[in-house]
């Protein structure tokens, strides 16, 4: 091809510059030229230099993945080639090396950027890269092609000028499905989100989530985080408060570092971690066992069976005299000081120094619990792992006197429940005061299986979650009430007696299912707030405190709503007290699950055919033809009818029926 023909072909070549950088290339066009029409411009800063040793490796990468970054050229002048390379000397040398090896010839097509403006030509000589920057998605795809051509990580790193660790990270991303890389290149997900997606082991799930992003649904990061967190043990495990990495490794423990350096290392051998913790805890327990105390080591969360004639020693608010209370406070202060001293001890400190601090802490804790129990004698210690001090200590002593369980708060029908103790033989005194209790709708249990009852209360919980999330002022009321019941009342109101699970535990959906319109919508809001916090660079406290008072009500409502847990797994496990709280909250929220959700297939399938037909009758839909349908078709029909009518079953509402709500309060102040 002659010089003029080559230039004509270049002029006719369509421009392929990306729209994102088009304004920066107003004086440049993209063209396809022959390799034989390219030569190095004399004004190139490295003109005349000999090829460096890495040119063959660069040639290998170009052969495997093509040119990732197009050379910048200018039109040739008199006695010059058709196009002279201003930026891309090494790429031209690598292409010529491939030509000399017979892999390509002078007619090989090379995409270039043609600079016609003299000022920009000068800039291209000084700035080594004036072409469009390569998108990281293209680099990832190219590295995948190089790896398939069996090029090593070191070779790729030297050829592209990346560190080996970075190449390994990009290689991991290259295993993402094509739809995920497409979403990355389109700007639908960030590189951080791509790394998060790459950690999923299930390829089908990767494709599903990436396609959802392209369809405009966004990436539900919390779903990935939840899966990644399942079964993972990191250095934030409580046992690591006493076990150093060296002790863990000495027990044969293996550690897997996060390739991307964004998540804590994973401890692969929990048994080795437990063995190491038990050895260290046994050393701490030895002096106390020598003094006649019985010490039990509990390295995990599983309950420990203790003799029935023992009860835990603890401080009962209002149960001591003023003098005894002062003694307890002094003992508590000494325990806190000892705990802070242990927590401040460097991991590199000698074992003797750390062991001495732990012994002081344990003795202070024993003194505190004995003072809190009116100087009763501790005879049994239970040591559990904790991250801050290495061990946490619970003290037990003989039961002084049998305490008859008192009757708990009665319901509106005059019924009473016997208060159940935390463990056999450990009866706990209850306050004689029985506060009023609001009325709640009676559960439907006749003819209802345990599975169906669990399904209904599960879905009703989700509905109230959505209602409470949209009513911040009600959420504030519910949260303050729950905190007051858990902290200010002694004995505190137990978990099963309350509607709100304010123990920093989130509502755990059955089978991991999220209902997008209900609890899923609330989770998405919190996910957006989490990202805003990460972008702020502040601590959580500082970030929240910087909000206006009114702005804090939103996250408070969402966090409080997701702590709701009113699920009942069996018809025989009706949580009466929690139901009364739920009824009050639902009334204050004006809760109506049908505003956001109508029965779907997952909810309807556990119902029998008769129950489905009853639903159709309740919503005013036809029942004669559906009665002849198969179960699967009946479920689909019921779902469509409920959606068309914006209808949800009454059993999913925590609100009282109208006739019950109109009843007057009884003599005890209960409605």
C-alpha cells in the first residue's frame, strides 16, 4: 500500500474513541494502518535507543492479548514513512519483533491515534501517554487471555509494568463472567464491588447478580457480605484475645490472607485455635485450681452443663444496702482498671507479664461478683474467650435457698405463666409488680400446622418491619421502651417477652430469603447509609452525631425495625407478651403490609388447597374454577388475584380487629 493510499484508508477509518474522553481528542482521530507504514519519529525522546530486554515479553503479551493502548502517531513528512510514532516506541519494536518471527507481516493492521495538531504532537512527545487511558476492565480481560496463553504472572507483570501482587489480583478478577466485566466497564459497578463479586464461589450467582446490575437493580452488597461471613473465622474471633498468631501456627493452624487486602485473614483451622486457647486458659486457671476453686473452660458458645445446686453470682440492682453497694462499686472499678491494663498489654509483651495481668483481672472479677452477690462465696469459675482481655469470667456459688418461681405478668383473661428459669436449679426472683399489658389479636391455631404458623408469623414480622421503618417516631418510642425494659428494670425483660430484639442481632430470614418490598427495602436503605459513612471517612459516632436531629430518626427507625423478631416456630410457642407489644406498635404505625407486598408464591406454597381457596373467597375473587386447578396453578392464580386487589391476609396484621379494638380497658388498665 502506498503512503497516500495508507493515509486515505486512515482518513476513512471510523473513529472509535470512547465518549467519555471524546472532548480531549478533538484534534485526533483513530485509524487503522499497516505495520509497514509505521516508523519511529525522530523527535521521540527514546529515538535511537536499543531495544530493552523486556521487549520480547511485551511481544508475547501483544500476541496473546493484542494492543491494549494504541500508539500515538503523526502524518509522515517528506522522506518519512506514512506515519511516525510519537508515543509507542516499545510497542512498535514488539510488533516488529513479531513480524521478524513470522507471526505477522507488514500488512498487519495496527490501530493508532493520528495527531494532526502541532502543539498536541509536541505534547505527545513529552507526555508518554496522551492516548485514551485503558479501562481496567479491558486490562482484566487481556490478562485473562494472557493466562490462557500460559504466560506467567512474572512475565505479565514485567511486560505491563504492574506489581506481581496486582497482577494476581487482576487475574482473580479475570475469572469473573463476561457480564460482570461488562457492568464494570459500563460504570454500573465499581472496582471494589467487582472484587466483592469475585469472592463468590458460585459462578451462576455471579452471573445473576451482575445481570441484575445491568438491568438497573443495583448490586445488593449485603447479600454478598452475608454469604462471605458465614463460617469465616478471622482474627476478630474471641479466642484470638488470648491466642497470638505464633501460638496458633504452633498448633498447626493455617491462615489464608485476602488476595485483595480488603478483608481480615481467615483462620482455616478452628480446632487448632481452640487447642491453643485451651492451653493458655489452663495456665491462667492453674493458680485458682490450686486454691480449691473449680474452673471450667468454655472455648465456644455452646452451653455448659453445671450442677443444679449452683447459681451465678451477679449484682442485682437495688438488692444491696448502701454500704454493700459502695463496696461493689469499688470492686467493679478495680476490675475495669485491671481489664484496661490487660487490654493495653502489647502482644509482644513477655508471657509472664501478660499472665500476671490476667491473674490480677480474674481475682478482681471474682471479688466484684462476690461483692455484688452480698459477699457470697464463689466456688466455681467458668472462663470464656473474649477479644479484649483474652478471658471472661463467670462466678458461681451454691444456691442459698430455693426460690419459688413467682407468677409472671398475667394476660387480659387472668391467665398466668410460670416464669421459667435460665437453667435448671437457678430460680430468679421476679418483681411482684405486674404492669398492664396491651391486648393483642389471638393467634389462629385451629387447623394450622406448625410450618404454616411459622410462615405466617415470619411474614407478619416482615410487614411490621416495613411499617416501623416508615414511622421513625414510633420506632423511637419502641426502642426507648425496649432499652428501658432491658436496662432499667430488674430483673430485665427477657428476649422472648419483647417484640424488639435489641441485642444487636438482625432479623434472620427463614432460609436466607429476603422479601425485597419489605425487609429488603429496609436493608437497601441501610446499605446506602453504610456507603455514605464509608465515604465520609469519619467514625460511626462522629458520622451520626454530625447529622441533624431530625436526620437521625431515619436510620434509627430502620435499625430498630430490623431488630423486630416476632416469628413463632410452632403453634405451641405463642409469644403472648411480644404479641401485645406488636399490636401497640402496629396501631401507632398504622401498619398495613398490603401497601408494599401481596402474597407471593413463596408465601402461598405452604398453604393447603383449602386455605388458598379461603384466601380467594376473603378477597372476593372467583373460587369455582380455581377449585379445579392443580396446586401449582392455584398458587399462581391466588398470587395474581391478590396482586390485582392489593390484598394481604388478615393473619399477617398485628393490629386488633375493629370489634376488639373498641372494647374498653379492664380494671387492671389493660385494653
